[in-house]
C-alpha cells in the first residue's frame, strides 16, 4: 500500500486494493457504553487483531468512565454526545450499542460522516425509521452490519441450508418462543428525578418527552417501555425472525394479530409481560401454500430448557433450532402417504452449536477490509425488526392488521397505519 495513502482512503478503497493492506488497524468508536457494550462488544472486538477503540461515548457519566476504562483507558477519547465522536477523523467505523430509540439517528449520522457501522438490533424503534437508515447507507456507500449475530454462526447457516433444500417437506407453521422467569417483577415505582450521572433529556432524545422512572433505565426495563424499546417480541424476537425469514425465503407477512397483558405480574411496563401473536405469510420456496409464524412470550415462567428458540414444522420432518444447536425429527409416515422426494440424510439428527458467537465481529472487520456488504445487513435487519413491530401494532390497535410489505403500509386501517412511524420530538428529525 502506498505510504501516502491515508487510512480513510484505504478503508474506502475497492476490494482489490484492500487485499494488500488487510492487516491495517481499524479504529473503532463506541456509541453507548451500557452492559452489553462493556461485557460483550468491547472485549469481543479487542480480542481480534487489527482493531482498537479510539473513542467512546455515553450520556451516563458512570457508564462512560467504565466504558473508556475497558476500551483502553486514558488514551481513548471520551464524549458525552455521539455527534462529537463522529467529528473525530481518527474513527474509521462505529459500534452503536444504544437503546433502540438511539439506533437510527446515529447510524445515519455515521454514514454521513463517512464511517461504517456495526449496529446492534433492532434496526429502529419503529418500522418507519428503518427505511431512512437504508437510504443513508446507500447514499453514502457505507457498510452497515446488524447485530443479529446468529447469521454468522455455522450451525444456523447449516440449518437454513437444510430447510431451504426442502428436506423437511412443505412447512406450514413455524413456532417461535421466548420464555423467562422474572417473577416477582420490578413493581411500579413512581416517576422521580433522574440520577445526577444521567442526561435524561438526551436519553429520551427523539422519543416523546416523558418523566424519568427507575424501571426504564436502571431496572433493565428499557425493552419494556415505548420510549426505548418494544418488548421481547422485538428485542429478542428479531433474532428468531431473522432466521425464519432467511430460511423460509420471505421478507414480510401479509397479516398480523396479537394479544397479551400483564398476566405474569403487575408492573408499570408499557408492553405486555405475557404475549401471543400470529403472522400470516404468503407462499414461499418451502411453503407452497403459505405458512403461519406463531410467537409466544412470557416472563413469568421459563419451564423450557431451550427457552429461546424456534421449531420449523414440515410435512416430512421438524427442526428445533436455537443457540445450542438444532435437532431434526422425521414425521411418522401413515397409510399410503408417499415417501419424500429427497430423504433426509439422517431423519433423527442432532447438531450441537460451535462456540462461535464472536464470529459476527470477525465478519464485520472482514467486510470492512473487503468493502463488502454483510449477510446481516440493513435490509435483513429491517425486515426482521418489522415482524415484531407488526405484532405490536396489532396489539395496540386491538385487531388483526393487513400488511402491504412493498409500500410498508397497513392496509385499510388509518389508525393502525399511524403506528408505523413514531413521532419525533423536536429538534430531532430524520433526514438523509
């Protein structure tokens, strides 16, 4: 590589030019120093050669100090506002690990600043936001990888290949579940003043203004309040839905229906703690007549050993799939039902997962060096996020909704369609 070529020029070069300098160090900036960033993202990236953190950002002074310490100490720049971090010319790419209301705006700003992005899921806190992020990545020719890390794991790839091969037969239903036991729950503490280390107004950001409540921020409740999340059906569901859409060869459902409530325990969460929803899909490569996705979530009883998973139910066999691996069980043949056209290699098979969860971080760096868009890209992440958001729209509307995936509109229901895009609080606005 020419010694007069800057790192920025190197990282923006074509794939052919990059090959000569594949060992160049990539300087990362971290936006959001919460628990996941400190416990997973920082150590995950620092274990990989050719990368380092040069800047971190958080609107919580305590999290900022701890994040800076874990990212490298005093040599790492620390910022209160992500916009200041994005002004840093030393930052080549950013890792966005904020809560959902702060996913899209920093992602757009990073693209505008010429930086690539590793964006934690979901893509946005509403369906409408996602298209702005996609447009920004395209306009500024940036690489954006979504933190749906299962896409980078080997046993998920093998499972998807098996499903798409047709060896399970025609799939008419996919069951998805998220079960935990958080009993007795966090209760319903009153609103109060925010702690001194937290810039609450900036935390709320583009979401509608609301008072601080301990359950939103310090009691791990951010997924359960509309200001910062959309329930497990989005926060956890996006991982499952991403694999289901990938395996089934579809992008969106044509209808959604949902119900739920605070049945596990009483709390002040905005979203239900017990929830059930159905998505109806049209025909696809392994579902000639369409299929149903059944989703259930509860946080009052775990019961299942495999408490976060999915099961593909086919006419010839079923596959149970989660982060521990997958198992296939053949469907019993009855009467004169013909044998399948392509018998399973092993009709009762179990495949354990490799411990390759950090592979997603390696893939991100490989994509940067090769200037290649990842499999876990903004489009796939957007569609996977939307599945849970559609369930929530149905739940809020109190009725089944019909969905036009091409136009991303609820059909014939103006009230429900208004929930596709959450209002942005001034002065924040979406612009590409």
